[in-house]
C-alpha cells in the first residue's frame, strides 16, 4: 500500500532522474574553445582593414599636391608680369619659387672696387621693390675673371657680394646670404676682353618662402 511518505520520496526520485538527464544531455554538446589568431593572420587582417584608408589618404595627398602646384604656377605668372616692368634687367626662372639675375661688375662697381655706384643702387632698389609683399631669401654670389692672384680675386668677390647684401639690408631685406667664389665657374672665356667682362659679375638668387 502506497503511503504519503512513499509518494513524497518518489517525487524527489523523479526530480533527481530528470536532473541527471539534463546534465548528461548538456555534456554531449561540443565545447567551443576561444579562437586566438596567429601573428600572420593578425597582420593580414590589419592590412585588409587599412587598405581602403590608404587609398583615400593617397588620393587626397595627390589632389592637394596638384592644387598647390597649380597655385604656385598662377603665382609665378603674376611675378613674370612684374618682370616686364624692368626690361633692362634679365630675370631667369629657376623653378616656381626661385628666380635669379646676373649683374656684371661693370654695372655695379668701379674697376678694382667694391663700392656700389649710384646706378647700381638704382637697379638693386628696383629688384628689391619687385616683391615687397612676399617673404623671400636672397643668395648673393660674387665672381671675378682670372686676372690677378686667385686669393685676391676670391676676397674681392666676397666683398662685392657683401656690398650688395648690405645694401639690400639697408632697404629692409631679411634672410640675406653672401658668398664669394672668385674666378671659379666662369660663364665665358677669360681669353677675351668681352669674356672677362661677363665673368666679373654678381649673381642674385631670390627664393620665395611659400
């Protein structure tokens, strides 16, 4: 005869069996282990992730460079228009940010002297006034012919370059650098009077700081 106590015990027996079944069923499932990618896989994933960004950044850089180049070319066209107002001075374009002019010593100085003449000061003043609104650097290089001692010519070329540089400073120029190269780098033959006259010169290079 089934008593109340037996029914109570059977209830907990059934519950225990069901619990064991659930546990055993759960244990048959495949356990997923955490995935740790290798260093090579990480490297590949990183390259794939950054590839579109590299394309975008690269295209932007190329476009910005092109825009800047076009702006420099337009700016240079305006500078060339200013050159036309001084037909007696020959200007040479080195690139979009630099030009140069060569003045012979016969125009700038008396023979065997580094004192600027009144005419040379007028020419240098005109060059200085060309681009007052732009920041720039002046490189002034003096040269001579091969007549006389080499050491004397080197010193004379330095003094003449310094004379030009100091005059630019008096006008208000900054970033002025001078150098004398003596009889080095002739642009004509020293065997003729005309050639020696061309070699006695001061070269002025003006670099715009963009």
